[in-house]
């Protein structure tokens, strides 16, 4: 006698869930893809129906039909810099509210690595990309254009760049800070910078300092410049080299706060009073600035605002509601205790 296989239950559909929850199929879809847009009462009823029926939405089929994966990518230069973490957190918060997953890659400041990461994220179906700065290979931009991938450049603003960006003017911000240093009587000014090769933000900050010196009739080429890796140790070592020059600088501008914190530590090791004997400034305004002693005068970078606005812009670009835009944010000086008058 041949045994009969038990009949399998029909797979529950979106329509079954809608009927059980007494709502439209559109409301079920909205509840699953953008739950923040559905009232708590309706959401509870729909999710109860989903659980009772054992409904499993076919997100792969939905993505194929919509030509979307609900995945965005972000490529940052390094995981070690706190400023990118703060901006990315704000970026992800907006995306999460819209049901979008974020994939993050780090290029290590290597354009070839970033190009490969862009290629990989596109291959994985990323709907849009967040990028840091304008410096990258021509092929990277060509790939994005060929595949019509919405993308936005952050942490930099260039009104002449032919692509969407939400950032600030690195050159102008550092020029403003340098002018304040000059106003306090400093003329022997040195600079500790991150590596400028492939890093337009670092390069523009150095250019900003030089432009401020030139505007006061000083020789920008005479400004001592130390380019170094991103770490407290490297900032301290660069400061040590600068302060062994004769005559030594009375003010040291740093291209980021981590280098400035290293410089502050080394000043303390050398028995130098800050700002009595030497002034030190940073750039970024990470939380560290309020912890070091004395507290660091720096440039405030609007990390979280950039992240939030970049997410909203990419969502609009993906949905066809925006062709992109260029937005300049302010990067004001954050006054604390490390900038004083030039010593007599």
C-alpha cells in the first residue's frame, strides 16, 4: 500500500496578511518596509497577522522588481578617525528609519583600494554611495556615471565640482583660523598636517594657512610643514621636530585634533607652557578637545549634520526627487584655551 504524502500548506501571501489584519496590501507593505510611517496600533495588528500566518516577505523579488536592494554604501578613508564615525552614525540613523541597510568600507587613503570598493559595492547592488572628499581615480567616477549610481561627496565643498556634495570649505576654514593666529601677533607659524597625497581635505587646509599668510604679506613657503601619519604619537614626534628649530615657532597649526593632542602632550613633556610659550590649534572638534589640558581651540566640523543631510539627499536622488545639489555648511572656530598672544 502506497503511503500518501501530507499536503503542504499553501505559502501565505501579502494578500492573506492584509485580509487577516483588516488593512490594505499597501499598508502591510508599508509596515514591513517603513514601519515608522504606520501607527503603532496598525503595526501591531499587521505584525500579529504576519506571525500567525508565518508570512515571510520575499525581499529579493521586491528588490528585483523595484531595481533596489535597500542597501547604501559608504567608503571612508580610515576607521581610526573619530570624525568619520560620528558622521556615519548620523547617516545610518536616517537610513535605518527608512528601512535601508548601510555597508561601510575603508580605503586606507589608497585611491586604488577605493576604486575596487566602489566596484564591489556596485556589484552587490548598492543603491547609492557616500564618499569622502573629491580626490579619487577618474575610473571611480566613470563607474558611478555608467551605472547611474546616486552618490554624494562629503567632508568637502567645491562649488565648481560637477557632482553633488554636502560639506564645508576646508581651505576657507583654515584660512580663518590662521588669520586669528596672526591677529594675536604670531609670525613664526608652523603646520602639522596629515599626509596630503590623495587627501584633498588635508591639502586644502595647508593651502588655507598659506593663503592667510600671503594675505598679510608673509612668505607662505617659509612656513615649516610636517606631514605625518594620523596618530597621537606622530603628532608628538612632528611637534618635537618643529620645536627644535631655531628660531622655534610660537604657534603650531594642526590639520586635525588627534595630531594637535599629540602636540599638546609633547609640549608638556618638553616643559613648554601652552599657550604662554607656544599656541596649538586643531581641526575637527572631536570630544577629545574638551578632555585634553588645556582644552583645544579648533575648527568645528559639522559631522552629524553632514551625515543626516547626505542620507536625505541620497534617498531623494534614489527616488528621483532630486538631481543632486551642492551644499556648503559652516565650520566655525571653537574657542578654548590653547591659542594665546605671541610671546614677547
